C-alpha cells in the first residue's frame, strides 16, 4: 500500500471508531540532531505546519553523570544546560531522560515496595531541582510510566509511581515497537489508559513514538512499516479514561523521536525524507482526530495549562543551538545494553 493509502486507512479508523468530541491532539518534534544541515526538508515541513520541538535533557536529566546520585556538580551542569537551552519564560513541556542506572529495576517484573521507594528518590529530587530552575515549565521523565509499570501483574503487587508522578507536570510514556512480528496494541492501550488514570487530569500525557524498531539485538537500522506505526499511534489516540465526574481524558499529543546517531552520514539525506514521511503520517492522523472530535468535553490537560507554550520553535537549521553537550555521556555513564552493578543505591540500604 502506498503512503496515501496508509493515511486514508487510518483516517477512517480515527474518524469513525469513537464518539465525536472536542479535542485537538498535537504532534511534537523530538528528533535528536547531531550536526548542522540535518533534516533540511523535515524542518521546512515542521515550520510550514507549525510543529514545535520539545526540549530533551539526555543522560540522566539532573544526574548528569548518571551514577544514581545527584551532587552539586550535577546540579551545576544541569543548570548550565537549562540556562542555555530553555528560555526563562518557557511554560511548555520538557523531558528528562533518566534511564541509567535504575530503569531496569524500576521496570522489573518484581520489586519490593521498599526498594521501589528508594529507587524513586533521585527521580523526585531531580524534578524538584528542575522546577526550581524553570518553575513554569512542565517537567517529566521520558518513558515513565513504562509499559511494565502499567501492567496488571505489576500493579497487583501494590506498586505505584505516585511519588514521581505527583512531582511531575507532564507524563511521557513511550510506545515503541522493539521487535518485529509482535502485536503490542493491547499493551499500548493498557499503558496509555493507565497513564491517563494516573495523571488524573493533573497533567498532560504525551506519547513518544519512534519510526525504528528499538530491539532486534541492538540493530537500529530497521524501520517500522507504516501500517504498524500508525496502529500504535492510533491506539494511543483512541485511549481514554473517564473520571468520577464523567469527564473523558485523552492524551495531549504524540512526540516523534529518532536519532541521527543510528544512521551513517552518507544516508542522512534519505533519513531526512523518512522523518518527513513519518511526520506527515502523524500530522494527518491527529488532524483527522481533531476534525472528527467536536461537541463533547475532553480533558487533555488542566484548565490552568490553557495558555502554556506547546513547545519551542524549530530552528531554521539543525546546527543552530545544537546541544553538543549531550552527544556523549560522561565517563561514569553506562550503555543501555551493558549495565553494571551500581553501589550508589544498595539493595538493602539508602542512597550514599
């Protein structure tokens, strides 16, 4: 099926599968650029269609050396990043990516309540520090809550990420496809619906999507077919949670994330076309939902968020304000696929 065929198919799903409501989901740009002159066509498309970019602080957020412990040097480095890349009057969403070193435990199948409480402490500390620097911005962590954190088995153990969620001003669950041939729509639906329930109207929920398979033995060269990519995005858009007053809550929008570091430089031109294509798919999908959802109240964020920024302007070139400080983690960091034990937070103790 060609590009327009895929779009038409999923516009039909979007327009006809739900009761009409007043809701206009957005698309945000989360592409990680690494050099000037990347995504030239894509940037033109984003600018033309008013698609904004979302700031992302990689490698631990406030924990800049990703060692599981926030110290004064971390706060100083994080403050420099905020001052350089986030305007003082910015009121929109900001993502902190704090996966290492605790994420494997945080999203593990089993964990004690005491251990979970300890693991959440540096996440909460990071949010409080970030909010002091930009109190009107809407801070949250990439990927939280994870798919595991919203599964029935995990929740039935009595677990909760409420201490992180209640200190966040936005949630950013990721609905990536990591392996080919697996239907994850039911899991995605559970993840997004539960995220909406946990947010409970206190903050918006943005779903991260990516055009690449994120597993496949570390091979990031494989792109998700249009049909599957749209299924996942559309599943997130179809999800809703109804509160005690009968109000329907839905996600605020979708963030398209990818990184040029996965692609050889000689293929950057092709990647530019690929990115624009996926943005076209998402923009067509959210436009169809917005046009079809008229007449019923839908809560996508709190009333006091009505006038906030929805993101930052896309630069005219990827090299403008390029965040080179985030290209390589510091000497104490670890790769996703090569974690080592960390003694900063012992299994039977408290952070040192």
